[in-house]
């Protein structure tokens, strides 16, 4: 689906014309996306700011993670250069003091507030983080690390955790015009094995359309071993993507395969042709089946046992919309939506329990419609919101085997489904976010891949919105 | 306990060993200098003939000739075979060419050693040569694509006019100068080395100092006659003889080096003085199985214990390879850096050598990149590049590996220690190392 304004904003000439004539055309910012195979060194040639007031406990870990990914580091504090040097030097990266005069532009900023337990410390945001903002280039990324909200926190720590979330949401709306995304990573001050992977994702173009969102990184999960490679991180893994023949499903299958996974692509018999074309392209396995059939799980299980013996990643992407106001909705419309979007997921996941490998990944596709509600989508919103419940319950159920369960909740994504929306409604839906543009299937696929990667160990029970910071929704 | 097991010397159990009988090289001269009209095959042939003059072998006893080349002639990329023919070796001597960028020379030698170890050969000549003076200038691909249908088909005059109209004279027709740039990243070698200087905080002064030392040590080796055993005179096509390396500057000083302008970046720290020059030259090494050398009554200079090749992401630090390959080859033989008396690191750029030395001395590098607790070790000036390196002597790409092996084998034979380790960085983010042992 073409978006005229986004295309216009990619042309420097058009930008010049709009600016010099003072035309009232709001040009959306150009987002710097990077899709496809995860690069082992995504940040080579880029510089990131790390801001760590009062000796943030995660700063050194962040510096090390960024250096390992190829980034150079700047800080505002001269003393920190010496403290962080060893972490960066192992990867021959440079830590230097920020010089606002130099005109150097930063690709991102990490602000460590994971240890904030007094509301007075919140002043550091103004004093320490604000000076960095003007040095960020267009399309940069900001990650704020905050304490994890918990009943066990002191009152002031809890206030800090919640306060930072509100701050992050507002900042994301302010920075959206420049294509800058802002993310809140809730991380215990003792560290998390998934911090490095989260920084790689949330500071890169893979998460270009994700902004204004919190995510919690757990302390549990298998630590990445010395043998783990950031190159082809899904090599040897078997993945199943339902509804894989087009849109987000197709994009997800391609993205997982690019990182080395063997992808089983499932769709209905009617989609056999496009499914065959896809599996040939990614060297995957096609499976034509009706996911709502009672024996679907058995069919998948037989195939997995034949192919690899175990399943590492399942992406429940298949979904339908049958929109009508509740009063006018036919029973068939209601039943089909519930059957595909919810019942099949519960049944198939139950049937596949026996084939899940340890540390497997379950990713569900929720929707902003499920979180915010939409006219004519009572059936759809019901199912998509129900998935949020499944995520939190299953994340506990599956914890023992190290299996994580998460959901992504796409906002307005440019797919065949949204292309069918009438023009006026579509234009409004598309612009009502911090970036004034829709997302791409690849944006969602990258988020799914983030949850699927071994580096996201212990990240579970999360619902991540891929919505460009949409105004609607909680 | 596990420390002990890795310390077990694997090489002792190997049934056959490859030994270095000797080696010779041409004097190295700057590109577009005295060897202008001598291509890589001509240079190599001269060196191979000189090697066989020095070590006369029974007729037909050479099993194979393995030759390294980086800038290969497109008309006969298997230069090795042409060398056999031009040097008038028996036509039954099989020959093949290997190419691994600047590690090609060492690749030829380790390939030869591999064949000897597994009993495929007893006597092998290995080496490498390159003539930057004879690099082929290619026509732009677009011109070739436009003209090929005209040349091979039945072209009408209108087709010719159409083709000409589609070509941009400046961009598509004029041949472009070859550039030593990475295909994947577009970064040139100099830019990569400049980046390494910045990342590893290698000062201009330190680089110039290494360059100065390189010239001093090489000049000293020439004046004391240390290189006489390994450098042979070459007759140019105009009849004149070149007897000595021509790039070594005994008279250079730190002050002179410090005044040179930066070569690869504005306000950069790399100069023509602390980088290796474009060079023409060839080098050859004679390898045999230990038994064969003995039966021919030859005294080998050193044995090839082991070798290791590594790769890093070219986007990371293009020329850091030896920082990984040196620890790898040491570990394979159960040795530590402290056991080694001689370290020879190819000097593509002073910044790259110093970066590698710094990485090897870093605990955090060892922990994060090598999975070992402590740094590999310090390399003092007393054992690093004892007779200078590529900055002073020159770097005909594929000849360098053989030059380093020859110099180190001679050094061991002269009693300067028991082990020598070599480290070579190469385009594409490759690293190469070999370990030699005195016999």
C-alpha cells in the first residue's frame, strides 16, 4: 500500500519545496529501518551516548553490549571514560567525552535509571539527559532503563518507575517528528541476561516503528554461553509460522529464515501457490492445513517429528476480521473470528506442548484494536484482548522449561487488510501516531524475531506494541 | 588438569613433518621501478631458478610447485604452472596457484606442508610473487556489456550509434585505476588501518617509531650481511642487475617521518612513511619431508609445527586477524607466547601491528574475544620483527609470507631461539599464522 506523504518525505526536493513555500503539508519523518538477517556488528561506525547519573549499575553492561555490537561510546562525565574504558577496549571501541561543539551526531542514547529509589533523583533526567537530546540525529533511538515496578519496591522507587514511564511516553511524542523512538526497558539493577539483546534491538533500525513502549526484562533465563554467536543466531532452530502466505506472516517467515531458522509455513489450502513460492525462497517447509480443524495440532506434530524432532519457535499469526456492529453481526461472523483468532491458538498450543524444546519461544499476535477497542470489531477485539490474558498466564505455565510467551500488538500496518479501509478513515488511522505514518509488515516481523532470539532469554509475559506510538490504546 | 591436557604437544605425534630447507627472494623494489616490464611470472621464475641453483636437486625429484598470487594475470591465473614451464622444470612437476590476499604466500607454504605431512609429496617449492606494476587495468563493465553484442553479433551501424549514445564517456568508457578497497564495505586498507589507529589509540608517534625501527633493523640486516643468505640478485630486462632491497632507508629519522603528511584521512595519523609501500617482488621456499631432506644430505633450518587461519567481520577491524590467529596457532601446539622467542608480524601498516600487539597484551580482549582468563602476552621490541618488516622491506602481496618464513627459519637456524610465530593480516578480515621450530 502506497503512502504518498511518506514517499514525498523521502525526496529532498519535495522537502525543500514544502519548507520554502510554507505549505501546510505535515511530512512524516523518514524512519531508518534495517530489516533482514541480524548483523553481528549492527553498530559499526555509529556512536551512542550512555548517560549514567550517580553510577548507574547497568552502565558498564550497556557499554560492553554496545561495544560488542561495534559502537563507539560518548559520555558527559569525564570520570566515566576511565571507568568504562576496559569494557569497550575488549572490542577496540572508543569511550570519549561528549563535545557538543564538535557537531557529532549520536545514533542513540541509553539512560540508566535502574537504581533510582528517590524522587529527587528524577532531577537527573533534566540535568543529565536533556543536554544529549540536541546531539541526536534524525532517526536515532533512546532507551531509558528504569526499575521494575513491584509491590516490594519502596514508595519512592515505585514512583520513579511509574514516573519514568509517563516521561517516556511524552518524550516519544515529542521526538516522533524527528523519527526518534523512545523505549523504557524495565530492568533490575542487578542486571539481566537479555539486556544486550534488548539494546541491540531497541537501538537499531529493526525497531524503527516501535516507540513510547515499556518492556520488562527478567532476571531469569539462560545466560548466553561463550559459544553463542550474534551471527545467524537462529541457526539450528525450527520455527512454525501460521498464516504465513502473505502480509505479516510472510514477512516473519522470511525474517526468521534469514537468521538461520528452518521455518514451517502453515496456511490454508487456498494459499498453496503463494506458500510454495515462499517456502522455495526461504528453503522452508510448507504445510497446508486448516488451523481450526481438530486434528491440526496432530498434523503439525507429525511434521515436526519428521523434520527435526522439536519446535523452538511458534508464531500464532493466522487471524481474520469479520467486522460488523454487534447488533448486526451474524453468528457465523462471530464464530469464525473466535475460532481462528482464539480457540485454534489455545487448542494447537495445548496439542504441541509435547514437542516444544526447552527455551522455546511462543509469540502471539494481539492488536491495538484489542487493547483500545474499535467500532465493528467486538469479535476481533475480544479475541485479541484474550491473547493478552493468555500471554500472562502461559508465561507462568511454561516458565519451568525456560519457554517464553509474548505478544506483539501491531497498530496501523500497511497490509492488504488495512488497504481495504475506506480512504478517509485510513488516512486518520495512519496519521494518528508519533511518526504520522503506518508501519510495515517487516516492523512487526522484526519485533517477533526479537522475542524469538536466544538473546531475549527470560523476556516473557510481554505485549509489545508496534504502533509508532499510536494515540489510541492504553 | 585441563590446562595440562591442552599443553600436550600434538605435533610430536605427527608421523611426518614438513621442514624448511631454505628459501630465497628477489630484492624488493618499489612498483613501477626497475621490475616495470617483469610480470609476476617472470619475477617468480627468476627466484625459483635461483632457489634451485642454491639447492641443486636430483632431476625430476620436485613433486609440486605451489605458488601464491594476489594480482593474477587474467590470461593465465594458474601462474604456478607457467613458472614450472618458464623455469624449465620437468613438465611432469604438477603446479597450482593459491590466492588468499596478503596471506597467499603463507597459504602456499602451509598447503605444501599439508601435502608433505600426509605423504602426498616429498619435495615442494612454495612461495609467492606479485607485480603491482603489471596490474591489469580493466575496461568499465558497462562498456564491455555494450560492445560485446556488437563484437559477437551482426551489428548494424545504428546499433553502434545506439550503444555509444548510452555510454557516459567519463564514467563508462575511461578505464579506472584499481583501488585496494574491500568489496563488502568499500573501505580501503588505509582507511581501515586509520580506523584501527583511532580505536586502539595508537599515536602517530608510536607508528612513526615502529616505522623507524623497521628501517633501522632492515638496514642493519643488509649491512651486516644477514640477508645475504636469502636475497638473490635479479637481472632486469634491460640487462641491469638489482642486488639489494631498494625501499629500505637507513638514513630516515624520526623527525623526517614525523613531517610526512597523512595519507588516508584528513588529520589522520597514517602516512606513506608508516605504511607498507606498493612493491614488486617474489619469494620462494623449499620444503621437504624430514626424511627426504636427510636422505639428500641437506640440513633443514626449521620445521613447520602448525598453522592457523581466522576470519573476522570486515566491518569490524579489518586487519586485526593476527590477534586471533597467533593465539590460535599457539594453542594448537600447546605453547604460550612466552615460549616463543621470535614474533614476526607483517607490517601492512604500523597502526595495525601496534593494534595487534595491544590486543594480545589486553586481559579484557583475551576474556571477551579469546575465552581465556589472561592476556596472551606482551611482545617486547626485542622479539618483534627483529629484522624489520614490510614497511621498510616492502610488500609484494603474495611474496611476503614466504619472505617471513625464510627470515624466521634462518633466524632459528642461527640459534636465536626455539620457536618463531608469524602473523599476517589479509583483505576480507582474514588472519594467518604459522609456528616454526628450530631443528
